[in-house]
């Protein structure tokens, strides 16, 4: 997967932590293992390998967080 997530609008459609489900907003930061989303209630950090995201770019796609547990620049050049 070689898309840039920072700046994308996302929604968490499933999560190991039930309170994380349905959180949505704009991705503002990404590390190897986490993703930070700017939500209506502030910035929230999520562990990638425990969530599934719906990403809205030019088209909508579903991403299992386990598949993107790399640094963004390693994933994009990959």
C-alpha cells in the first residue's frame, strides 16, 4: 500500500477497544505503530495493529491496520 495517510479523512470501522470504533477525522500524524487522528473531541492516538480503517481519498478503501505497521516513508517507497 503506497498511499499517504497524513491529511486523509478516516473512520475506524473496527477496533479491539470498543471505544475506538466509529472515531473519525483527519490523520495528522503517523508513526510505525500508531496513527493520530484529529477528531471533534481532540487529537486521539490509535495503535495500528488493533484497528481497521475506512480511508476516504479519491476513492474509499478499507485498510487493516496490521498491513500498514511501517513508517509511512518506508511504506510509500516500498
